[in-house]
C-alpha cells in the first residue's frame, strides 16, 4: 500500500492506536474468509478491540475516555475493514451507538452508558424501518406514552450485531417528531433470522422486533447541535475505503504473480492494467482524502461535516465497487474461485452502496445542492 502525507491524517500523538489496530488486523484478515463462509459474528475480533481499550478511548474525556479524534477513528475503521469488512461495520455501529448515547444523553444516562461500555457491554444501531427505506433518521413508527416513558411496537431492519448487543440506539416518533432513545435488551426484544446475504455476511444484520418495549424517558437523547457530526454517518465511507484498499492490494499481488504465456512477463507489466489501476488508485486516494476531510471537519465541530460525509460516502461506495470489479477482471478464473479473496472483496464492495443513505439518495442530495439555485448548505 502506497502511503502519502495528508494534512487531515490522524494526530501524531494518537499513532499508538493506529499501531495497535494494525497489529490486531493481521488476525482479523486471517479469519475473515472463515467468518464470511459460516456467516457468524466475529466476536473474538470485537472482544480484541474492546480489550485493547479502543472502545473506551473513543469516548469523550469527560465520560472517562481519551477523546480520540474522528480522524483517528476513521483511520481505524479503514484498517479494520481492509482486514475484515464485517468487523469494521460491526465495530462502527457498536461504537457509534455507544458514542451517541453518551454524548447526547442526560448526565445520568451518559454516565450509565459510559460505565456499561467500559464494562464490556455491546451496543447496536437500530434505526432503519422496513417502511422508511433509506430515511433512517425519519422514523414512521410512533411510540405510545406509558408510565416511565413510551412503549414501542414495531420492527427495525439491518441491525448489525443485534444478537450480541446489550443496548440499542433506536428512534421513533414522539408527538409527531423523531426522538432517539437508548434501549436495554429484554424479553420484549426479538430477532427474525433472515440474514443470508451475498456479502458482509458476518455482520448478521438481522430484522429485530420491539414488542411493547419500554423507551425510558431518562434514556432519551437530546437533539445534536448542527456542528455535532454523527459518528456512524461520518465513519461509513471508511468501511468502503478499507474494502477498496484490500481489493487493490489483492489484485496487485495477483497481477505480479500471473505470467502471460505469450510474453513471459507478469500481468502487472501490461499497459492496459497500468492505465486501469492508475484510474482506480487515484479515485481511491480522492475518496480517502474526502473522508479524511469529513473527520477533520468533525474534529473542529464544523457544520459542513454532515454534508461532506454524504459526498464521501457516495464516492467511497462507488470506488469500492469499481476497484473490486477490476480485481475480478485481473484475477480471471482463479479470482472467481471461492478460495480467492478477490471474489469476497467483490461481494463485500456492494454493501456500502446499499447502506443508508444509499448511493441513489446521496446522488439525489448532492445533485440538488449543485443544481438548486438556492445557496448550497
């Protein structure tokens, strides 16, 4: 992997976390094909990250963490995702939900969820509804007032890691407006085992049901300030960037080792492949820089972070697909075999474009900013 100096790279004083995750990622990569094959959550990977202290380090200093920068968190997600994309997505949803509950909760709720994360409890992000499509921040289901809070009956879909989670960040309509709550897992929470996908199989992003689940008023989240970036939205581009980087590395190795009989030279010497690789490499560089800019804006609490995150997700999702597709072309028949990582990268690369907000929603939003006669946000 080529390394280039970037003005929005992680701070030097947080390099130790990059080194720690890079070391752990070696084992993640070795186990990635197994977890993809069996479709099981890579719990040992998630536990290794928690044991390293990374989960707690992401929390604000006031909540007992180290206040890791968004830039470092983004780099960590890309490293994990390059090794095992399902682990990267699961960790992002876990830490994103916990971070949201800690930073947007009341002082009592914030202290509670920070203590639970420190104790090793698992979190999941339960926002998407079967009827709301990609508009995961605009729920259609309404909760009914009950003693102590509200009662929620309804389903949430694509909840990564829901089966091992102790707490969920979820949303609902309260008095006609979206509201967010932390929810403890209990007997009213159930899962529908329908996850049997083409890629990202180890996330086990199941459909889950709330059956009269109590949304406690004290676990209700405040509305984020305009300058407060959503960690999950800001972090999602890095999952696709990690997949793209891994796909690029895999087909580069394949090209160097595959000899063309007519010339006796490796495929990597072919001009057409150099041209195609240059195009994909520079697109990946652009996507990474745009994603890093998102995290830099988040670190300085700039309201543009939310808009740039949409741009970064769109580009990263598309780049992952095109880089992985070139990998299949380079790999040929051997790259198409189930034993090849190339085919897994291709399958995993499709997922990012389907995650909310989908590529189509991102395109619609970004195109509207450009073409709308009103000033862009």
